[in-house]
C-alpha cells in the first residue's frame, strides 16, 4: 500500500484515550463460572465472540455492565474505569473448587478508543497492540486498543487524528452506549437499562439474580427505562436534572447530556417513565424520545 492510499484510508479514523477496567478470567471452568453470575449466555461463546452482559447481585440488581470477549484460553471483561475491585471481590467469593483465576489487567496496558471505517489500514501498521473489537462505545466501528505509552505517538505518526473528550461523549450518547457509574448503578435492575436483546438471555437457565430478572420478564414490567432524548429543550439541562409532566410528577431523569453532532441540538441519556418511553414521544417542550 503506498502512502497516498494509506493517507486516504486513515483520513476518517480517530482515536482517544479511554480508561477501562479489564479483568481476565482463565481456567478450565471459566465459561461455566461466569455464566452463573451474568445475564448473558457465556457457555455458548467461542473464541472471537463478543457479548454484553450485566453482572447481577442476589437481589438481581446490576453490579456491573460489561463487554465480554472470548479469546483463546480466556474470557476478558471490559467495563468502566474503577470497577475492578467491586467485580473481582464479588466473583472471587464464589470460587470454591472451580478451576478459575481472576486477573486484574486494568492499568497494565494503556487503553485507547479507535473508530472510523479505515481501522483495518491503521491496524496493519501498528505493532505490539491488541484490538478488542467491536467495542460499541461510539458505534459498531469502534474498537478498543490495548497498547502502551508509545501508542498515541504511533497513531499520530500514521496521521490518525485525536478526538476530543466532548466529541467522544457525543458519539457515545448517539450510539446509546451506557457507562456504568454514570448511567447505570447498583440501584438499577437490568431491564431498566433497556438492553434486553443485547445483554440478557431469558433462556440460559439459572444464575445469581436470575429469579428477579425472570419474574419481571414473565409477570411485570419496570417503571423506568433508559432512553435517548434529543431536542433544543435540553439546552438548559444537565446530567442529574429531572423533567416533570404537566401534573408536576417526574417523568424523566437525565444521566448524561452533551451537544449533538447537529450544532443546533443536544442529546441525552436518561430514565423515562414507561408511559412516556415510546420512540417519538414528546416528554417536554423541545424534548423528544429518540
């Protein structure tokens, strides 16, 4: 590939630092073990597979929202920064006779977000890095890059542009990717996060917290659902703000808020009451559920 072709192919690729918690699970019982403590079907995963899952408590609340990668001889959990102690302590207490080892890999490698259609051209030029793809943080072309302190310099030499933190936040909200500790906490039930089709298997059988999740699916519903909201009415609002209906009752609470790609719009993630959660619903003047 000549330099002209390479320049053209990387023109739309951008990168940004993104601190992540990374936990590696090894041992012959790793898949069956993680299967028993998460909402998705881990035992079906083969090397190269990826899925999202919630790590749930006995009460069925979310202790973590993770992306799980199945690699040769290991499962790799990736989630928001600072979650390693909570997740490792939670899982470790259940290891009795199982052949399972939990390794905190957070901070061992520098982690970078890489996105854009020309990623394969960039990947072919980088050495000593590991790609976790797709990651989904800002769309399906997004990949997580595990490198070292020199990775940013290597990317810059390839003329890959660095994105701003504001740009990354906008893309994350437009992709609808929730961040644990920001959009999701231990107070939330998995179904409130509204990623059922992506992160919850309702046929996998028993796991810790499964009774609560299954009961909601079979008999009831949650009152609040994570939704993307857009509109000029968000201009004066920030994360943590609540939106009330005409009767004064709360109908939404914002968890993340940013400028949209359209400079005349803002975008937010937040919990919307089930009665107002349908796409296209106007929940306040200038604010609509996407």
